[in-house]
C-alpha cells in the first residue's frame, strides 16, 4: 500500500499538471475571442456545454480538460461574492 504522504504528493502533482493544461486551453480560447464566462447570464450556456461535453467523454478522453474548465466556471460563479 502507498503511504499517505506519497499519495497526497502524487495527487497534488496530478492536479498541478491538469491545472496547467486547463490554463493553456483557457488562454487559447480567450485569444480566439471566447470571453464573458464570468458573467452570470452565461450560466445556462456553460451548463449546456458541460452536459454536451460530458456525454462525449467516453468517446473522446481529450474532452476532460474542457469539462474541467466548464465545471470550474460554474463553481466560480456560485462562490459568494465579496461585499454581497
């Protein structure tokens, strides 16, 4: 069995590598003109894209980064806002 400390290190390394790929994809999309993700009026669009891409993941594992980015956007939009 893998020691707990080693497991946590491996998990952190995996998250860091995945987050890097997420950031690269987000930057690429931003340069292509995809903006406004943090505007609450786009919630339904993000949810729709998340559902669509989630249904594709069994056929195309490369969709995982897109799914994670959409999930991050929804998570962010649901966080309490400062002063609100």
